C-alpha cells in the first residue's frame, strides 16, 4: 500500500515552516484562507521556496467568489503560473468552470499547458459542478495529476461516499485527494471510508494580536490565522497509525 501523505494549506512563510516541522508531506501555499484561498504575493512564494524543503504547490486563484473568469483574470493566472515556474515551485493548484458550472476544458487546458513541467492539482471548484462523474472525466482530460474535493459536501467526511466513488472511477489515472474540515480525530476514518492516500488540511488556529492596543470598530481587527505545528503532527500521526 502506498504511503499516505498530508498536504497542508499554508497561508504564509510561518505557516509553511510550521507544516514542515509538523511532518507534512507537501505545502499548498495561498493567502486569505478565510476567503477559501487566493494567490499569494510573489515575494511570499519566493521566500517559501527558498526556506521550505517540502514540495511546494501554489494556489492560482486571482479573486474570491466563483470560478468563471474573465480574459483579464485568466491572463493574471497565466502570469502567476509563469512566476511559480521561475521561482522553482513544484506545482500549481487551479480550477476553472464555465457559466453552467461545468469544468472549462478549453481554458483549463491552456492553464495546464502553461504549467509546463510543474505538477497541477484541480481544486474544489470541482465541487460546484452539477454532474460530479462527468466533471471527473473532464478534469482527467486536462491531464492534471490530482483532484482536491470534499465530495460536494461542506466537509470531506460528509462527502466520503462520493469521494470513494470518484477514486474508484479514476482507477489510478489521477489522485483524488479529500479536503475540507479534516481533523486528527476523523482523518483515519476518512482514510478507511474513501481509500484515499493523500489528504488536504489547513490545521489552522487564530493567534491573538501582539499589539497592546488595537482599535475596535474599524473593520481591521482580528487575530492572525496560522498553521499550527501541533495540529499538523497530530494529523500525520493519526494517518501513520491507520
């Protein structure tokens, strides 16, 4: 049986280092986790690539909201993919849909081609598709190596049966990786129920501000979201025991 791997969604250099220290097998670098993740700055990508030894995939998502993109947004995505290649990233994470919610094979293929030798994960835009099995075939036709999905539910545990069906349909042609709401107390059960070998989690916590005074009511308050090394380690250990 192939070894199981935990990918951690890290929103900063500090989070990526915590993921590495906790024993993660791969980092998906993003920003704005509270919005579902957006493309990080080129400076952040460069620093993480320099200082983190794990395989590094970068989220290519130019804005929050849906996954129907304009020509200008698609151009931005192409430029960000080029930057990731220049920085020596191992892969990118992307997803594009058409107005009906189906996988946009034309623009998706162009983005995958732009990735060149980098790996590509198709992200949870997939979970909005009206026909999951047809969408799976479309994603595989793009030539990506991996699909991130919650099985169309709010959490991967809730979508475990669908995820298992997707893994069976993929039949080894592409990795199907569960993600969304995964914790150390349910990841082993999720592995058993789905048969998956790769898992995606943010393992995050909110840190209180270190500023002794922080004004209220300005819309800029709130703690920092950061990957928690202990949570990562607990997830990895739970997987290793399964």
